[in-house]
């Protein structure tokens, strides 16, 4: 059985490169208009063209979100925008609005169209309808069980994509009005403020100053706060269905999130398809351990085994689980040259470090000498080292890396590969 495409989020240029380096077959991004992540890094046409060349050069694909629910004024700029996507060679536009679909087919007929999960495709009849309209792939609604997914696959020959990991929304496949109502920012036009993660209490009309907690908790109650989706343990159940693409949510998430989740699902898919379920189950504990190192809410299988109940919502807090701090990334030779930092080559001060390696990194969170950092690499297992010596670009010895995105040269026991992530386990003192 053919492996499914592993589709990863590319919230900006850096995340795109990390997603591809860690094994994604394709990435999805937003332009600077008409997408549902208005506050992601997003791409203008210049950076989009660069990203497409980079991705196609690796033999991989780029999809662009055009999935807002459009209003009449949007159609003034949409035709030119869609034509440009076609001209740039985008492998697919992710759309949800029938009006946008109609315009795309008229002005950019060679632009493949994928139907967004926002269109709420929950049955084979609806999917077949959209395929007849020229849609090449349908991103299925997240509110589907394993049984429903299997039945739909048996009745549909076109492309089917399913979310396997990431944040879940309390509304139906993301079609929410809470943000619009409470803040004036429209979730269906990319400006969601995530009010589903806020704490709520009960207020009686004639006593507006008196707040009654829905449950006895001084922090309030998070009645809309869903767990994150994680179908990693259940990939053996999805495999026989023959779905075309497995999608990871998270264009607003960190580089560490992208790297970790893509690496785990890449290894899991390859192991399951190439070596079988026994090998998959043997490695599953280490993959689940890696997933716990990423900033996340409690995990859930979503709707895979039926409608989620109270156990799929965290009613006490909307806080993320963060057991590790993301502290830095390694720099490639090209990045070193672009940063003009190759000239600084300090020698180790301690004689026992002579046989070690030197590596350039970019700081993302403060760390200091004496701390133990873990290295997540695109290939191979993670490894750890103690920070013994490090220097800035002037060759000055540094005790604490406290400046945002500071370039540092550090001593490491072995070579750090490009696109590696450096992180630090949190202790009770932090």
C-alpha cells in the first residue's frame, strides 16, 4: 500500500525549511491575504516564489491556503491573486468558499484545488459532489470516526486528506463565531483570538459585579478548552484505509514543534509501512516520549472512536504542557557565511576539550555554561551535552546566552547537523 503524504505546516520561511529537513513530503503555507492564519509569518509573492523553488528542488510540494469565507469586496483582488499562485507553480490552493472555487477555475484553470476542512466534509455524498466540481483533494472534517473514514474511502476515488495531529477547535471544523462576537475579529477570515481557551464564569443579570464560578475553582472554568489531537498510536488503524495525505496542524507553532512532530510522524509512517506493525509498536514509546517534549495540551484521539466526552476537554486550565525549553538552532554553512561569522575561531580554553567540535548556533531562549542541552537532529536519535565553553561573534567568552537570536560558537562532543534543535529540560527550580 502506498505511503500517505506527510503534510506539515509552514508558518514562515524558517519553519518551511525545518519541516522539509525533518521529512515532510509537502508543506502548506499562507499568503498575505485570504488565509485563515492572518497572524502567522505568511509569505509575500517574493518569499513564496523562493519557497516554491526550494521545495520543488527537493522533489516536494507546496500548498497555499485561500480558505477564508469571502465577502463581496474580496473578489476585487482575488482573481489576480489566484492567477499569481498559478504562475508561481503552487501545487494546490486550499479553498472552502464556492465563490473562490468558481473564480479560481475561471482565471487560473491550471491551479489544483483542495477543499479545506472548513467546508465540513463529513460524508461521501458531499465529497463526491465537490470532486465533480473539479476539486482534486478533500480535507475531511475532523469530526469523523474511524468507521466513517473507512466507509468514505470505500465510496470515494478522489484524494482524501485527514488531520492526524495538532490543536482542536471547539466549533465544527473551525467554523466559529466566538471571536467575532467577543472581540470583533473574525475567525472565518483568519483573525481568531481563541476565546475558546479563555476562562469563563457565570454572571447573574441583576448582579453584574458578582461572579459565580461554574465549578468551584478560583481560576474559572475552561468550558470550551479541547485537548490536542494525536493519532500517532492509532496509525496502524488508519493505514488500511488508504487515505492520501496525513496533515499536521500548527502554522502558528514554534520551529521546535514543527521539527519534532514531523520527525516523529516521518519515522512512524516509514516504520509502519516498511517494517510492519510489530516494529512500529516497539518504537512507539520513544515517539510518544518525544511528543511530550513539545509544547502541547493534553492529547486526545479526537473523534476517531466516537464523539468526545468531558475527558477530551481540560476544564481546569488552558495552559500548555511545556516540559522543555527551546533554546537554540544550529546554523548551516550557508547561514554562517550570510551572517559573516566565520572569521571568529576562538580556541578552547580547557585542554580536555581539544578533541571536541565547534558549532555555531542561534539563541532562542537564555541558557548558560554548565547546563545540559539536548540536541534534536533531522536524522538519528537525540543526544545531550553540557555547555562548557561558548563565545560570541567577537570571540568573547560568554557565561550566559541572554540576547535574543544571539549568534554563539559552542563546544560540543560531536558534530551538530544543520537544522538541529537545542532544548533544555525544565527543572522544579524553573
